[in-house]
């Protein structure tokens, strides 16, 4: 594997990690808000 070809794939991996992390955070926030809504009733 060349270093030139590796940089692009690494960038794609990092972007995928960011997307996965963002969706995880959104799911957690949604769960927290649901719990708070249920507790508030």
C-alpha cells in the first residue's frame, strides 16, 4: 500500500467515525429527552 493511497482511505475512515459518533450522540440525546419527558409527567 502506498502512503498516497492510504491518506484518502484514512480520511474516509475518520469521516465515517465522525458520522457514527454524531448519530450515536443524537440517539443518546433523543433517549435522554424521552426519559425526561416521561419523568416530567
